[in-house]
């Protein structure tokens, strides 16, 4: 590897961070400052210059994508590195899982090395089953997951009286822990908790964490209490810490991250603090606007120079905006801007609906960045339960789900499925001993016979086709069903991914299946396991929430709905307001060349105020184009105009006869363009450039109401209605 070449690519700030060897070093990395470049260079520096083995480093990220990018860059710089050497590079939960599987003595806790990861939905199902079985009194069942998490935090702190003695939540928490141990399963929370527990050395014990020398953390500002505890465990054994993050991008306080985390870490470890102030991404105008929302006061230096001013647009409502964006995106595409370098950000996921409808009708390719999990695809949820049973034949709940599913099971009741599962699973790790007789066993359906046979004897299954035929999945998917083609595509694609995973690791069933399910639980519950994520795709406009935009960048960014009540959302206190500002900062700084902000005169979301958000007014007018400063600060909302009209009516204000004569000539042109319902006895039909054709249903001196086909009734101020009377009425 040519380390000299890698070194030459770094600027002075980056070099200082890479070569720092303090016990702990915190790097405040501004947006677009080459954070991943520094992380990769640090790993290479430690390995090449300081002779630290990759195996003796732990690299912690918050997404599998971030971990994969670091590994890919590392391999490009050092082709000799192997996957085994970087097995401790991953998400916090992924690294904890690897340590528990390969390095830490989970047997001392009562688990075996082939334990499985229990997903949150499965844990919740188990909790409800225990409530029913033990006849527990539990309040607020719709908030059970949050209450159990709180019970765990209280228990970890050594307190008692989780629910104040009002119900059986403490009993449920204990039973749930015991049942998970009996089933040899850990939740995401258990992975972190048990890894920390096992890494904590007792006096006289040898080190349990395989002598990790360096802990390298990406996006450290997003750490919560459990993740900090995980870092503490390595630090307690003598490891050094190198952490990179940006306090201005703390946007997950609801997950436990805190704006003052840098201060906490600095004081806890007496850490050196460095910065990466140079932004390589955005033009000066965008950076100048971003500084208005920056909260930590650090320098934000750009090297790209000037570009286009920030565009501010006003739209009547979201539909008009979607039509405008359709035309604007087509213009950009003609100018050579690829669809996938254009992004639209919004505050709420529901805002994508109107964009999806309009883009679909107008042929604009788009992709909505929403975490659609495989659990939301019915056939894949059913397949997962089948795979869970094959990996763990003691999982009777999975067998019951597979059998009782009306869409893909064998059409029997849950009660009968429970009896069949109890009988069929006997001797496979279940609670009852095997029984060689009984009418229920004879009645076990063909699919379940295959499941039990596989669990007892195994089968030589190495690919999708063999698996598909062995379990006769065509029968379960029902070829006559309307969803058959999509279901089959989803199932085969999922199985292809599963066998590719196992073959790459040279694993066979059921061991490979258990590892795949653990990996899917931690990383693969998104579109990665669906057909559309496979292979090359056409370029698409990206649409996502501001939260989802974190870590990404695009040439052209449109942030829509910059109205109070959306951006920012209404918050209860100053902390919430500060986080809304940081979130807007994140959205602004995703743009490289072009940023456009828009707001609504007539917002169609409850609780959202008409008129531009104060965030727009916070941007200096010399950075903005599209609205003159006086219009940006004095624009009247539709509601205000209507209020003024109503007040004028109530006060009996009438135009003087002389004024009518004087203004008659000036109003003539407007009357030719604006229909008057009183001037014609026949139905008046009009055309609007956005809503199409409609009929006038109500009118007064100032307002006009039109009913459009497909859009219902819309109200307009006459002077700004842009309505055209259709001929022949």
C-alpha cells in the first residue's frame, strides 16, 4: 500500500487528527469536511505506521452503510486486508454481536454460542403471550414497548418499583428476561448489555475483550447512554479513543443523543479536541446561509467559492408546488443534471404523497427514502417465521404463525395450529416430550411435515430452487392469488440473498441460516432484501425527510414546506427549538450547488401556519433570489386577506359611486378574465393552469369558489385567480 499517496491527499487539519495519539481525541468535523476520509486514514495510519493490527481495532458506526463505506475505502487503499481482519468494523449492535459470538464467554450467562437475535416485534409478541399465559395485569398495553425499555433502564440503575406497584410490569420484565434466556435469544438491547457485562473484568480475571487497542467512532454525537457505556468498557481496559462527529448535527435527542455530548466525553476522558473546519461540498452562498443556523460557533470554511444564490419560492399549496417541481426537474434534466443528483426534503413523511401522485402522472422517476421493512411485506414476514422455525425448532410461536396464516398458511385456526405445533415440535427442543401417537400428529399438514422433517433430519439444500421445491412454496403462495407474481418475486429474491450470504461465508443450513437471520435482524430489514434493490436502477429523484437526509449530498436540493408548524415544528421548549434549527442546518448543508426553499400561502396540513417560516427570514437577503426583501417580510396570508374582506363586509364599507365610475375602466380587463356568477344564467365553466377545468359554484366581490373534477372545491382571491372562462358557456 502506498501510504505516502494517502497522506498527500490530506489537508493540515486532517493530518493533525490522523497523527494524534492522545489517550482520547475528539474531532469536531464540520459538514463536508472529509470525515470518512479522516476515519479511513486514521485506520491506515495506525496499521501502517504504528503497526496496530486491524483485529485490535474496533470501528463503530450507526449504520451498516457507513461501516461498509469505511471497509470499501480501506480495501481500495490496502487490497491485502481481509474480511476476517475487519470483523470488528460495524454498527454498535453488530460489533457487540460479533464479540459475543466469537470472543466473550456468553456461556457464563446461560447462553450458547448459537444464540439468535430477537427483533423488537418478536419481543413484543412474546411479552403479550406471557401476559395472556400468566394472566398479568398490565396497563397501557399500547405503550408496552416503551414501558419495558423504561423498566430495563430503571433496573440497570438499581432502582425498584418500576411502575409504582400499579400493575405487574416488573413481573413481566423478569419473566421476559427468563423466557429469552430459555429460548437462547437476545434483543438488540441485550446485545449491548451482555457485551458490557462480560467485558467488565472481575478482580484477577484475564482481559475478556481480546486486547482491543483502539476504539474509533463515527458520528459520535449520536451516542446514547448504552453506547457510551460500550465505549467505556474498552477504555477501561486501556484502549485509546478516536471519535469524529459534529455537534451541529445532533438531531436524534428522542433516541438519547445529547447536544453536550462532546463536553461529556472531553471531561470524562480528558480528551484532546481538534476540528475539521474546511467544507469541500457546498458553494459559499449555501455555507453563508448554514452559518445562520450553526449552534456550536465553530468555523465553517469553504473552498469552492461563489455559486448561485438561494432561491425562495411561494406556492399556493402543495399540489401547485408539485406541478412546479415537475416542470423544474424536467428543466434541470435537460441541462444535464441527472435525476439522482436532485433531492426533495420535507419535515413529515406524509408530505411525499402529493409529490408521488403528481410525479407518477407526469413520468418523473422518483424514489422515496422510507424504511420499508421486510416485516411490512406480508409474504416476507411469513417466510421469516418459516426460517425462524427452521433455525430454532423450539420456536413454536413461529410455527403457529406459519400454519395459521390465512394468506400463506394451511388455513387452520390459531388454536389448532398451537396443538399441531406442540405435538409436531415435541422432541425438537420444545417443552413436551415426543409422542408417537395421536390423531393430531397424523393430521399435520404437508408443509408442517416438511418443517418438522427438516428440523429432525436436515436436508441437502444449497440454493433457492432446492429450497423452494423442498417446501413446495408455490402451493403456499397460491398461484391463483392476485399477489402471486409479486409474492414469488419477493420470496425468490430474499432466498437468493440468503444463499449468497451463506455461500460467501461457506456456511450450511442451519448454522448459516441462524447467522443470516441475525444479520437480517441487525441490518437487512429494509429495501436491501427486496427485488427493486437488486441490480442497476434508473436514476431517480430522491425524496426524503430531513432526518433521512443526514450523511447524504446532492447537486440540487429543494426543501419544501418551510412554514411554521412544519419547518420548524411546534416544540414545547428551547431544546426542541434548538434541535429543529440543527435539523434545518443538516438539510441546507446537503446541497452542493443549488438550494431552493419554498413555503405555502394555503398549507393543507392541519396546524401549519400560512406564510413563510422565520427560518427564511433568518437568511440574509443578499443571499436570496426569487422574492424581494419587502415581499419576504410583509406577505399577507390568504387567511389575513379573507379576514380583511369579512371585516369590510361587517362594517358596511361600500365603494362610493364616484370611485366606481373612476375605476370602471381599470376593472374592465379584470372582469373579462374573472367570471361573475351573477352576469350569466347558465353554468360558468373555467380553466385553471394547475387544476384543469371546473365550474363556478360561489362568488362574491373578492372571492370565487370553483369545483374541479378530481380536486374538489378550491377558493381563490379574484384578483389572483388566474382563471380563464371557457368559450361556449
